[in-house]
């Protein structure tokens, strides 16, 4: 057992029956508020140990809340609750209800959308870097009095291949 789990196990408070199978909405809200104020990155296991709920239930809820935009997904099973700091409890309960209804296909789609957005940001930054580099070199050419010439035209679409001419008759006659 890791130090983190053994330490957190000592502070766990449960309310009677098997609280590991249910998710205490108030406890989750309070813990997320605490984490939002501290700004630290956390995992579902941290929340489950703190509130005494099943880790898989907490993980599913956190994933749904991240998909709704109430949490920031930092890495695989790593979250930051910074956007959560100003969320009223009534709005949290509505978001949690929506998040718990999110099926696995939608979660996978939302995860894929997040990955594509991140890829889009990376490609946009590369494009902006290339444009800045081009502008730098154009300015250097103009500063030295060198005309960079016309802007190259984008490559034309592939034109249809010309049809081959009919080869001449080897016998020399016209065939009629």
C-alpha cells in the first residue's frame, strides 16, 4: 500500500452503509471546491479516498464533468479543478446529472474531439511559426534591396493526360 493511500485511509469518513458504491454529491462538490482553491492536479483515486466512494464511479463522474467543461483534463486520469472555483452547487448538480448520463461512446467522442482540438492548436502554432519565418526572410531581402519576386502560384490541379497520337502505319499505306 502506498504512503498516499495509507495516509488517506486514516482520514476517510463514511456514513454507515457501503458508501463505496454510491457517490456523495455534496462530498464530491466540497472536495472539488477545495481542490479548485488549491489549484493542484488530482486523480480519481485521490477523490475516491477523500470522500469514500468507489474509484470507478468517481472516475466516470470526473470524465463527464471534464467533458462538460467544469474540470480541466491535464493528462490521462489527471484533472485540475480551476474552472470549478466559481460554480454554484445547483449548477454542479445539473452538470453531474448530465455527466452521469454520458455513455461510453459519447465519452470516447468527446475525448477524440479534445485530442483533435489539441492537434489543431499544435498545427496552428506551426503554421504561424512558418508565416513569421517567411515574413522575417522577406523583410531581410527587402532591407538589402533584393526583390523577392512574385508570389508563387499554388500547384495546379492535375490536368488530364493528353491522348496519345495514333501511330503511323508501318507499311506506309493509308489503309484504304
